[in-house]
């Protein structure tokens, strides 16, 4: 009976150790996923800002061409 109890205590201790290890690994992965999600959001915002800047510059170029053509036709 004592031998069985000792074996069960060892099994329980090992399973608790494994649980702690897996819990730590899960927390690490959760932290990494959260960080990567934040980076993705920042990159998407930068992409949108860059696209807006490009659109604005294209508009200015078109306006400049239009003004230049008006001055040429005078």
C-alpha cells in the first residue's frame, strides 16, 4: 500500500511539473502572439498612411500638370 502511494505521489508530482512547464510555454506563446498582433496592427496602419501619402502626392502631381498645361495654353 505504501509503495503504491509513493508511486502515485511521484506520478502526481511529475504531472504537476509537466503542467507547470506547459502552462509556461502557453503563456510564452500567448505573449508572442499578442506582440505579433500589435506589430501587425502597426504595420497595417503604416501601410495605410503610406498609401494615403502616395495618393496625396499623385493628386498634387496631377494638379501641377493641370496648372502647367493651363499656363502653356495662354
